[in-house]
């Protein structure tokens, strides 16, 4: 009977060690799997960042594309009911809108996403950045445009 108790006790110890080994191997595999998943995610993120950078390379300011604008030009935001005076030191029509508390949706601020696309009721704009797809006539991207004269916008 004594040998039976020792055998059962030894079996419990062996079984416990076996389970502990399996548990440790399982944890080791999971840790390796998580490291591999983090590495894959990091590599995918780096590829997306590089692709985004390559898409935005053509959005550099060009000095020759900008026509000089005098200060004192009026810009009217119809929906907001605000009339603002343009000053070349402001930068873009989007900055003018933000300084005068006119709500305009904002995205990339480089003329790529089109979130600040606004209808032109009257007047014309000049673009300070060069990009491939210009808006259709009667529309402008506020983040990369300046007025060429009196301008009325649907914003």
C-alpha cells in the first residue's frame, strides 16, 4: 500500500511538472507570436508612411504660381455671414477663415484630402501649392489658395 501512495504522489509531481512545462512552452510561443505580430504591424505602418510621403512630394510651395495680391481685398463667407479683409501675411484662405471663427472642415492642410473644398460664388483664387488634381471651376481648396481679388465663398 505504501508503494501505491508513493507512486501516486510521484505521479502527481510528474504530472504537475508536465503541465508546468506545457504552460511555459505555450507562453513562450504566445510571446514569440506577439513579437512577430508587432513586427508585422510596424513594417506595415512604415510602408504606409513611406507611401504617404511619396504621394505628398508633389505638394511643395511654388513661388512662381502665386500671383501677388494686395492687402485690403474683401473675402465674404456667405453661410457664416462674415466679411473679412485679406492680408498676404495670413497665409491661406483657410487661415483667414480660422482667424475669423468661420467653421471650415480641415484635413491635411496641403490640398490633397479635399475636406476644405468650398464653392466660389464670385471671384477667383490662386493656388500656393502645386498638385495634380485641381478642383473643378467654381470650387477651391481653402488650405492652399489665396484670393486674386474680391472673393465670395459659400462657407
